[in-house]
C-alpha cells in the first residue's frame, strides 16, 4: 500500500480521535485541525492526499473552508470529503457543487469511512 496522508478538519475532538484511530489502523498518516483556519494552513503546509472536512464549525464553516481550498492553487487539487451530520440532499448537493469529492454522514461506520476514502483515492 502506498503511504497516504489525511487531514481531518473538525471542531469536535472526539470525531478527530475516532477518524484518527480508524485511519491509523489502515496505515494512513493523520494530521488534524480543530478549526477551518488552521485546517487551511495545514493543507497548504502538508499537501495531504485527502482532506476530511466537517460541514458545520464555528468561525469558518465547512463550505467556506472548502471554497478557500478549491480556490487556492496550492490546495485546489486535493480531494475533500465532507464528514457531517447534515443529511439534507440540498446540502449534500451544495457541498458537491463547491468541489467536494465525497460526503459521509455522522454517525458513520468505520467500514463506510474506509471504503469512501479508498474510492476517492482510487485504490
């Protein structure tokens, strides 16, 4: 397996820890940010293979972060998967229209998360 790095941006530390545990067991390197501003900084610094992004966060919500990532030449090609409790179809479509490569709804099963990531990363 080719070593991949995933950036998790979520304002809920328990979610970050769960995703970290799941992905570390699959040999991913996981970095994390507790807010969108720090997440954008880390995305530019590390250029991860994938970003997992919460939809609702204080200050910069997920759509604002997604828009900034997709408009930045350093991060525009990094796939972003939304991970959120928002299940309304219009919100899912909005995220996809902003450039999200995938969408998974909380609460989630570890197998669903791993499968979605493998699909996005193409392995």
